[in-house]
């Protein structure tokens, strides 16, 4: 195999910078939220939106910007997206109010949604040799997975020395370097048959999702009322209309027919629900370590390192694992490992729990690493080569939506349990600490109320993982190949590049 040009590897390295930032910003705030709560004092509802809006915007627009890149050029879209991402990061760094921070996060997400699909296409164009191209895409996938994991750790290191806005400001040097180097290192890439963008589908999916989640958040924070019920019903109705529209139009944003393939459906559910579980567990565990056990952000970040190392190693070694035991067994191991990790969180309490937290991240990290590495390949390998591009886009979208939904729904569930068990007016332990402090006699009650919700969330997350494991046992054929399909060995290794 002739070596790829040095320019290709340099272009890959430059492109990975923004990709890492997009992934990190899905999780970097897990440790920063207590500092943000002190700095600009958002309500519990606003705190969840600060965390969630990023994933919702990215997830709802990924497929749309994939089509935009085909029409107007992937490199051009990358440059525009990086600029928007950098502007949002700058605004977020110095946001004086929760509303401005939420808007800044949405702006960052708008830029992030342009980066992922375009970066993958540009990287594919850099490498002519299929084997080298597959290796480069593997590095891309590992970087994206690592970004989710190291986000809280980077956030903790920054917060130990600087103010909370530093977790956004660190993005600026990477963005500037990319904008300077990308025009000379990257080629322009356009689709051969770019289709029209179905604007009604974009609006139906984005608005429907946001309305439904806002209704759930409102009910969790303020109690079930007419407004929250109306929002949930309206949002769900729009999502149903979106799904029905995808069945009718010739160029849908979401190819519903792909879900008839059982292997594909299990892969997408794995991508969606593994991030659903991981994001909620990571965020709520950081709150547990800081607000319940009283650890500093630096100590909390350090405690996350063992799980991060295991998850990264698991992600890197998954291809070898699949060679030995097959994709079916790897996916089953993935689900039950995550379930066991969630079960360990049930042993945490007000005074101890650090060892159970670390054990949980290590055990669950095996499953999360397998999921992050295997889902896209399994989804792409389960469909015909002509539809591999659509399958890859759905896999990436499921990750982002799962990341946002986990914090939104499971975070709201913890809020509901906290409100049911805590006798005061606070809707969360962070809000209680701001109002009364840890020296208050009621602090022990607030700790117990948080732990009740934390354990309910962990139990539900474990049940979800077990259900996914049983579904994989039932739906995935025993002769499934390394890419997720019984006939995978007959498909090219780099079908994801189509």
C-alpha cells in the first residue's frame, strides 16, 4: 500500500480539532453547572436547557446540513460552521444571563451540526486508498467518542483554575487554527446528485421535539398543568406528522423504511439509548460528587478518569473484539455491561459511594466504548450499499438526540422524585445549596431526596440496558458479521464513505 500524502494526514489532523470540540461540548458542562449556577443563577428548568439545547439543535439539523453540504460544498460549510461555532463559544464565555447562555449554546450547536457530516465527507476525499480511508474514518469515530468522555475532565481541569466561561473560551484557538489551515489543506466536496431540502420536515422534527421536551421539563419542575400537557401533545403530534411525511416524500430526511431491518433497528436503538443512559449518568453523577459528597471540581474530574480510560480503550479495541466474538455477541456484551454499571450506582449514599461510582464507570465504560465504536458500522453494514450514507447519518443523529434526551428526560425524572420527597420549595439540590447552604439542618434531607431520584434514574437506566440486550439476543442473527449483517463479508469495508 503506498503511503497517503502527508497533506492528507495533516488535513485529517486539522479537521479532527473541530470534531473533538463538537463532541466535548456535548458533555463539558457536566462539571461546570455548579459554577454556572453560582455565577448567573439559572432556575432548575434553565439549567437543564443550558445542558440540553446543544444536543437537540445538533441532532435535529445533522441530516439537514448533510443535504446542504451536498448542494453548496462541504468545505465551504465546514468553514461557515466553524465560524458560527466560534462565535457562539465567545458569546457563551461571557454570557451575563441564563437566557444569553442558552442562546449561545444554540448558536454553537448550529455550527456543530454543520461540522460532523461535512467533516466525514471531506476526510473521505483526502484518502484515495480504501484501506487508508477506512483507517482515517476509524480515527474520526474514535475522536468523536473520546470527545464525549474527556469533556467533563477538561472542564474540571479548567474550572480548578479559571472561571466557568473558560470551558467555552478554550474552543477559540482551535477554531482559529482550523479557519487558517483548512482552505489550503482540504478539498471542496459536493454531492453528485444533491437533492432539495424539505423545509417542512426540518421544522416538524425540530419544533416537535423541542415542544415535547419543554412540556416534560415544565411538568417536572412546576407540576403537571394544562400548559405542560398541551406542549407534550402538540410536540408529539408534530413528530407523528413528521414520520408520516417521511413515508410520502421522494427524498425524506429520515428513511423510515430502513428500520424494517432488525439489525439496523437494534443498532440505532443502541446508539440512541446508550448515549441516553451515559449522558444522564455522567451529568447526575457529577452533581452527586460535588453537591452530595462535597468534592471539588478537580477531584470530581479526577474520579472520572478511570472510567474514561476504560471507555476509550474499549472503543479502540472493539474491532478486535468483534473479530473474535462477532458483532452480535459484542452488542449483547455492550448492553449487559452498561446495565451492570448502572446497578452499581444503587449502592451510593450520603457519606460513601466514590468506589461504587468508579466501579460503575469502569464496568459501564466497557459497554459504552463498544457502543460508540460499533453502532455506525453495524447500522451501515445492515443495509444495502446504496443506502449506507443515509444509515450513517441516522446513526450519528441517534447519538446526538440520545445525548440530549438523557439529560432532559432522566434529569426531569430526578427532579420529579426530588420534589416528591423533599418538603421544601427547592426543585433540585443545587438550588437548595444556593438558597440555604450545606450548613442548613435540612441539607441531609436534600441529600436523601437527591439520592432517591439518583437511584430511580440508575434503576430505570439499567432496565433499559437489559431490555436492549434481550432485544439484541432476539433480533440479531447468530451469523451476523463484523459489520452487522450476515452478508457483511461481501460488502466493502468502507461503505460508510458513500
